[in-house]
C-alpha cells in the first residue's frame, strides 16, 4: 500500500513556518543558534531555540501544560485543516497519534523542583503528567477528540524516525486510516548538562564534518506530519531500521548496521543509490559520529548524491531530529524550484580531509533539476538507527 505525507507543521531554530524554515535553510542561516546559560548555570553554551510566542494550553488540559506540548500545539495549528478533514472523512476512532521524544516536558519538572527548593512546596500548576514520555500523544489525542491509538516512542535521537515505522504499521494493519506522526523535544538542563558530562557539547557553533568539529549544539523543535493512504504531495517510500548495541553512546566505527539501515530503506523504496537526489545526514558534528557516517555513506553511495547535515542551523534536536530533518526533505520536494536548491552543509570550517569523500552541499549549490527523491538518516545511543526515503508524488 502506498502511503502519503499529506501535510507538515514544524518549528525549530531555523524558523516557525514552512516558508521561513526553507528560506533560512537554503540561505545557510545560523542565527537561530544562540549562546545562553539558562540550562547550565555559570556556563554559556550554544543552543538552537524556537523563537516565537507559543500558544497557551487551555485550563481544561492543565495536566499537559508544558513547553513541549505548546510546541506540539503550534505545529498542529499549521496542519489543523488537513487533520480535521481526515477526522471528518474517516472518523475519530480511525485516526492515530505516534510521536517521538527524548525528554518530553521534563523542563517543567526542573522548574517545579527549583520552586520547591525555594518555597517548600511544588507550584500549584505542576503535574507529573507534564514530563511523562507519553504526554504529547495523549495531549494531542485529547485536544483533537480522537480515539485511535496514541503513544510515544523514545529511542533517544532516532525516536521520531521509529515513530514513522510504527505509524505506517498502524495503517498497513488496517487499525488506522491516518496517523499524526512526528516528534517534539524542548530544551532542558537534563540534556544540556548530560551531554556536557559526556564531553559532547561543542565549544561554540557546531561544525558538522569540519576538521575542527568537537561536539553538538543541543536544539529544540517540533515536526508533525499527517500520514495516510489518501493521495498527497509526497510518498513515504522506504524505512530501514536496525540496532547494533555496539556501545552505550559511541557509534560502531565500521558503520555496518547503519549501512544496513540505509540499504533496507533503498530496497523498500525500489531504489538504487544513484536515484537519491539528496541525503540529509545525521551529522552531529561529533568526531566519532561524522567519521562513522562518512565511511558508511561513502561505502554505499560513493561521493555521488548531494549530502549535508542541517544541524549546523538547527542544533541537534534529539528525539525530534528524525521527524524534523525528514520535514526538511519534504520541504525540498515540495519547493517549486526546477533547479533543485539544496540545503548546504554549514560549519564555518575547513573540510576534514581524513574523512571519506562525500558530496557535501556548498552554499547556493543546486541539483540542476527538480528534486524528486530524498533520504534522511538518524542514529541514536545504543546503536538505534533509522533511514527514511520519501519521494515526490
């Protein structure tokens, strides 16, 4: 069964609407990456922030009132027309919600505990539900009044990519006719200080595949799609998911399982490597990940397809990263550009000549024709890998 990505809503450090995001990505705009010590007192770090006034959550959903769910509500507002049309056509019990996240609303717990330390009691508006992993899916289902399956997948930085495989299964099994699928992660001290403890934070702006790369910039984002069997602008063609359990946090340097994930996606899509117009790399800007991914991509694709890491403009949005970067691919496919403008690999650094050769996109580089097929990689701690291919319908 062919499934379609009918609509997309997203917010990230690169912008708060589809039009703004694609414009800033193609321009290589890094202004959304800013330095702050809000999440690491006494130590300024660069993060990717969503910069807009987020919608307020109604009092009736007060147990869900956190920034993560505000981000979801903002993204939902961009696709609300399509969602309502699906509900009207198929019924509330035939619509599902599958999301990915790594921290959900844990920032609310951090601020609540700080309040308690100062005042002796938790703030009246705090509820544990705000930080539960499943809160986002529960909130969207309650807000929309839909009764299909609603759940969250948390596999670190591959979370929202695995959500697409799960959402696809719900439709293929006949359980749902449409699924709201994607991911959201919001900035918090837990992740910023956790990655600092792993010595994985960049000392400035991150440098994906750069010679002087030394870590990531943590980001926040939300990306929501409507996936259904109804014809739409973009087809979901292939998903490859693998696990290698090589190490708790470091990737397998051989990239064997990553190569397998990319190949499974190609096989499902009925594609060969030369048919991929653009590959969005996981590209965290850590020394080990970029070395492994360069090797894996070069082994399977050579230096043929245009590739880049968009994290140089958004930061690494963790559980939301896979859905966000698939969203960037969706924007490229639906962008009305016969010359195929591509997302550059922005790192403000010289190339790392020790890495296997890749066709890293430069500023203002174009494919020379309409982009029709894109692939996106996301890898996570513990060797949880996912690669997804989408195609212009």
